[in-house]
C-alpha cells in the first residue's frame, strides 16, 4: 500500500496522530532541557491540546480509519472536546503547585498528553482490540502520574493501589473480550452488531463475557462495587493529579461505556440493562451515604464522583437516544463543577502548605469571600439545585429513565440527590457560619483564579447556552444510536 492510499485511510485520526507526534517531540525537548523547562513544556503541552481540539472540530462527519478499528463521528468529537478541556485545565492547575512543592518533573505534562491520547483512542474505538489499546495507554500513563511524587509515601501508595487494582480490572475486561470473541468469532463492533442482530438468543458464554466487560468498564468509571480504589487514590495522589482523575478519564470511560453498550450490544439491552441499573443504584446510594462521614475534602470528592458516575449511568441504563443525550450533557456540567472545586482545594493553604480537612474551610467567607462564593456555586450545582448547571444534567438523565420505564431508578436517584445535598450544604455551612481557628493564606495564584472564576461563571450561566449544548449532545447521541 503506497502513501497515496495510506494517507486518506489515516486522515480521520489526524488529531490523534498529531497528538502522538507532539508527545514524542515534547518528550525529546524535556530530555534535553531537563527540569528547568517544566513551565515551558507545560504550556507547550496545553498548546498541543488546543491544536488537537481544533483538528477534532475541523474533521467533521463520520469516517473510519485503520481498516475499521477507529471511527470518528459526532459522538467521539463531543467526548474528545470534553477530554481535552479536562486535561488542559488540570495542567493549568498544576503549574503553580509543582513549583511550590518543588515536585517538578518534565515527564508530568508529557504523561498527561499520552494519557489524553489513550482517552481519545478509547472513545473512537470501533473494535475490542482498539478499545483495550486505548484503555491501557491511558492507564499506564496515569499509574505513573499518580505516583509522580516518589518522595512522599501517600503518592507512592496511591500509584501502587491504582496499578494493582487497575491491572485486575484490565484482566477482567480482557477476559470478557476473549469470551465475546470466542462465542461470536469477531472483535469488530460492526461484526458483533451483525451477529447479535440476527435474531438468535445470545449464548450463556457471550452474556458472561459481556458481564466481565461491564465489570472492567465499571472499574474505570469508579462505579460500585468496583470503587474501592477511588478514595485512597484521590487522597494520596497530588491534588492536580486528583483533579485530572476526577474529570478527563471519567468522561473517556463513560463515553467508552456508552459506545460499547449501545453500538455492538444495543440488541442485547435486556441482557445488560439489569447489571447497569444495579451498578447505577449502588453508586448513587454509596456515593451519597459514604461521603457524609468524610472529614477530608479530597476523599469527600472521591465519593461525590462515585455518586455522579451513578447518575450518569442512569442515562446508559435507559438505553435510548434521550438517555445518551442526558449523559453527554451531564458530563459537560460535571467537568466544570469538579475542576472548579479542585481549584478551590488547591487554594487551601495555611503557612504555605496545602490543607485538606473540611474544618480548614471555616470562616472562608470572611477571609476569601470570592473563593467561598465560587465553592458555594459548585456545591449547589453538584447538589442539583436550579438554575445551576448540575440541575440540568440530572434533569435530562432522570427524564430519560422515566421515559424508558425505569421509575424505581429515577426515584432512587432523586432520593440520593437529596441525601447528597446534605454534605454539599455542610461545606457551605462551614464556610459561612463556622469561626476560623486560623485563616487560610492570602491571595490565590493567578492560574487558579482563572480556572476558579471561569468555571463558576460557566456553572451559573450554563442555562444561557443550554439550547446549543443540547443540540450538540443530541447530534452526538444520534450518531451513536445510528452507528
């Protein structure tokens, strides 16, 4: 095959190819410049992510690449933009942190770039082999990022726990893929859809393989009962890394979950719907109840993310176009709420060092009124209080569940939201009504303020852009359902 025929086949993956080349180039720059060029390398990585986002937007329409292993469509474009936003925001959050903590390593932004590349491959996977390659590229980079501070016990422990449990989940997913291949004779999503759409009842082995696949994917979104790694990794990893874990990989994993369940296995809805309903219910309940007892804000955010993944899976459980649309809107709101909250957490310093207990927020409204206001907005939004962004995400997924006849799931979701509102409102109470024993340090760094106030503005004004966001999410869902 000559270059003239190869280039058009690779063209749909132009964004991923550019990101891979940029990652290799930045890695070489980092090797020759050493630690001194970390800030320059970080901004160069952000620029590479921005160029990649432009390439994703420009490359419109649906197209296949690499002999059908890779697909680009409206669904993949939507998810990739959210992933690139989350990765870019997390690098910006880390700029000041790495300098202050003297933890700068040039590999850090490059690893995030390669993790982002893996996430983009995940959401464009059209084959079980491509799915696994993208998932492992993301995971291997994130294992290292979690333990990037080798001189601290917590960071090393977080990386080790994430690696061991991640390897277990990858094994389960791979075993499920092998069983699916064994009982269908293909790993292609289109091939699987053809086999499963023939009208024959699925074999027991195929259903078992599908359950293993769902278990592997549930780990990646930290859904119950595969959530055990999340609180420890969130608490132990450096805070900018935790911010990354909370946004971009969650979007990628949810998008992959949607594509795998709806595209090749859409005809087996009755077989996997009950499993997803259980995982969604358990995640919402555990996320709401376990967070009440937390005193560390990063652990609280871990259980909060478990609950939010449960809400997102409500839309998947519906198995309809409206459900996918709701999930896409939910993930758009989720990114800004979480990245803004972690900007506040990074601004919680006393005597120059980070503090993470909820009690450290006492009196924040008097010493840092704007930061307290921003955190209030994020907490109200996560609780689902209108007219903030979080309300609309929950509204659309719950309405999709009701339309699909999943009344019990929607009712439990609303009750879990009410319970979850308790610990969000407790943070507001601590900020505005408790007296500070010792106030936090003064001004917040400029990069944090940019993320903090920008995210707060998006969260408050989300309803003004609801119509175009809904139309874009609906187009993404239509491209997936019609795949």
